[in-house]
């Protein structure tokens, strides 16, 4: 029986980039969401931003995993 490792990293760092309307996918397959200062200083807004950024990353990771499983069973 196979085992699967799940690895998640979340970093919140100061930056000078423009804010985004929604998370964007980067070339390495990770997602980034740049929020404004007031959102970054609010625990509730930070939580929403992190969850909004994580959601597409989670969906993509599960889709890739399911695709590999499907190919493995073929």
C-alpha cells in the first residue's frame, strides 16, 4: 500500500510589488497573492488571503495526483 506525503509552505513577507485581485500561478507551479498593507495587518484578512491563495494550489495538486493515479492504474 502506497503512502503519500503532503508538503505545504506558506510565507508572508513584506514586498513592494503591486497588489493582485486574485492569486496568480508562478512559473514553478506555486501561487502568489499580494495584498495591501491594511489586509496584511488584519488577522481575518490575512487568513482569507492565505486560504484564497491555497485553494487553487490544493486543487492543482489533487488534480495532478489523481491524473498520476489514473495513469498508474491503466
